[in-house]
């Protein structure tokens, strides 16, 4: 095994990817699988999950699919139990569920606020309780990777409640990094820039697109596969052994741009 393979391989690790059926979550689940981890895709909708697992299995990996609501603790416990029945351990947790709405601030209803905060933040809290407890009990360390957003770093238009939830996600990430460092559990976040799926790209006006590109030095959207390197790095106990409490932008330079 080469130096690089040894540094980044995840052989023998078990990863749980919440929100792994979607485009970004799926790309990161596949990256973990290709790096050697056994991958459980857990999502409220399993559409797309089978395709992601097939890719993992085509390269000799192992995957499973479990339907669960990330904001339901009982669902998460069932998912954990299913993973433990199959693979006995959990070493990596990736939290990728997310919902958004462009509603102006004075028109946001309590129901909309509660839905976004519940999925984006409460679900993360519950997932960390359920899977973090398992990692602590195993006493083998671990890596928790939360998917944040550049809207948690710079204020963006049309994402008010979403942005607030991602600020909370960053805070929870740093708090748990501090609390669980003695257990050798690293807790970090990735803050993607603009990675719209094809259907979302078609909905973006030319004005909005140009505004995004003008603030992105690389002058383009990100591709889902461009999150792979960061997620494998953060998952690796060797490559990221001294990295915890970090929020890593993967944004084409968006958060580095001023005027």
C-alpha cells in the first residue's frame, strides 16, 4: 500500500450517511465507499440510494439502505441497531439532510421555521446523540462530518431560516468537538458553496446565476464529486488526526471574495 493509500484509506470503517439518497449526500457516500468504508445510507426517501449502493458494490465495497426520518430519534435508533446488526460498529457519521425555502423574513410562518430547524439542526443533534453515544461506547474514536453551508459564513439572500440553521450547525459542531475530543471523536463540518442539481440550475435566473459567479472566483458551480476529497480527508483518522471543530469551505473561493 502506498503512502497516500495508507493515509486516506478507510478499510474496516463503518460509515452512516444520513441524507445519502440525494445528489450531494450520495456523492459523499460513494466517496466513502470507494475509500474502503462500509456505507449505510439512511434517508427519509430512499429514491436514488440503490443507485449509490450499486456504485459502491461495483468497486468491491459494501452498502445498505435504511429508510428513516432524521428528525425522529426512534427512527435513528432503529437505523443504528440495523447497522450494528450488520457490521457491529459505527466509526463515521455524515449528516447531510437539508431543507430550504426562499420565503421573505416577514412572511415566514412558524410551521416553515419549525420544519427547516427540525430537519437541519434538531436532526443533527439527535443523530449525534444516537451515533455519538455508540462511538463513545466503542472507545475507538470516530469522525462526525456535518454539512454546513457558505450561508453560515456570509449572509445570503433568500435563505434566512436555512442560514440560521447552518449557523446553529456550526456551533454544535464546535461544541461537540470540544466535548468529545477526550474520546478521540473528531467533529467537523463542510461548508459547500453552490452545488445546484440539474433541475435546480434550470430554475436559477440568469441574474441570480451571474450574481453567484461574480462572487465565485472560479466562475462556476461546484460538481458533487468535488466534495469527495474533503469528506474522505475528514473521515480519515490518519490524514485528519488533528483536525476537529473546523468548518471547511468548499466553495470555489466564494467566502474569500470581497469587492
